[in-house]
């Protein structure tokens, strides 16, 4: 049977060293009992309750069997990206998380591939750290949908994109600290549910409108959660460009064509929505994803994508391998 590759799963290390003098929001992992329950603590408060699935290889492999998944691509829990830290603090945390992900993947290479993280708030340093990341045999890196307010298409980040292209590293963009919560009544629970899809669309439009994919044509970028709202606003973007001056200068070419340079995971929870995504961007740009091990995860993600798109998992796996930089 063809393999199923889950491109969107997350990792938290079992421990994070306490380092006096670091940013007050330096995270820690605290055990909550003998059953493996733990909590990620940020600023002295519980950010997320987790368990051994976040770091334990054997438990992850057991769950993969249940979910009919052969390989997980493992990336940091987004809050660990710490784009709001001083660069030196972020750099220290990045190195620890990268080494822990690499250990997990290198000792279980048949089941896991890894994505790391770099201190994006210092693009020059981040570009240098990509070489270290690659030396750990990680396939790429995860970044938030903005870098503490700096948009994805900002010229300041181009140094990182150039390094990623040169080193043949993949990029996963994950929504983080989204805009708009104040317009939804301020309920933090709505961040991942309603604001994340909007945030991903903002990040994608920034890349598109600032010509990033034209300047770096070999860059391999995956937009998480099916690209969020992007597929649904593509007709509007295209129509605006076709109206004429000054809107025709918004994008270097048809926005739909630019969108088809991205990859998109399948975490949309609805077969009709996934089919719509594939119609807009092409079946060859869709990869399987689940958001394991968090509560919001899509169960049996490869089966879901196969059934929704009526294509075999070997095609979806080939898409994932292209995003990850493997020859297919």
C-alpha cells in the first residue's frame, strides 16, 4: 500500500531548560501527574495542557497506526516560535527545539521527518542558522504568519527566503497571534477556530502582493489549514486585478497562478471545502495534514483527503515529497 504522509503535526520537547535572565515569557514544561499529562507554561500561566504524544515516539507511532498514517512531518508547537523574544533568547530556544526534533526523527527515520525553527526577528541570524538546521537533517522550518508584526512579504525577510531557496529547505507558514480577536468579542478560544484562517490569508496575500514567489521561484511554501481563507478570496483578488488601474498593479500576475505556487494542507474538516481548494489551486498542490496531537486534529487525515478528492494517497504522498524537496 502507498504511504500516507501527514505534513502537519506538532512537537513539544519533554523538557525546556530553565535559563535565568531570559525573556519573562520563556516557556517551560511542567509535569501534571504520573499519567504523562503536562502543561506548557508561559509567563507563569498554563498556555496549553499536553501529554506524552507531544514528544514520545512510540506513542506517536501507535496513534499513526490508528490514523492510517505512515510518516509524520513534525514541527514545533507554534507558540514556541517566539518571534516576539529578543533574538538571542529566540536563538537559544530554537537550537534546543531543533535538536530535540532532530533526535526524535534521526532515531525513527522511517516514521518521522522534521521541520525546525529559526530566530526570524533577526533575519541575518536566521539565515545563518538555516545551515545548522540543515546539518541536523531537518527538511525545513516553520514560521508564524507574521514576525511580531512584520508581514511575510516584507523586504526584511527576503534574506531568509533567499537562504531557504539556496539550501533547498521547505517552509511551513502557521497562523500565530492572529489579528481580529478584538472584533470577535475578545474570546481567546476563537483564535484557532475563526481567526487563524483569516490570518493565513493575510500572510499569503502579503507574499503574493510583494512578489516573493516571483523573486524566489524555487521556494517551497506550505500554507497550513488549507490556506485558510485564501482560496475563497482568490476570485475577488483576480477580479480586482482585471478591473484596471490602479488595481491591476496589485499582483505581478494572475493571483490564482501565484497561489498555485504554494502547497496547502488538507485540514479543512469538510470534503466539499477540500474539493473547492483543489479546484482553485490544483490537486497537485494539496498535501495531507492533521494538526496532531492537539484536540482540533483531523482524524484519519489521509483517508479524508483521498475520499474528498478521489485521488490515491500515493499522489498525495508525491505532493508532500515535492514540498519537502524529494525527487518524485
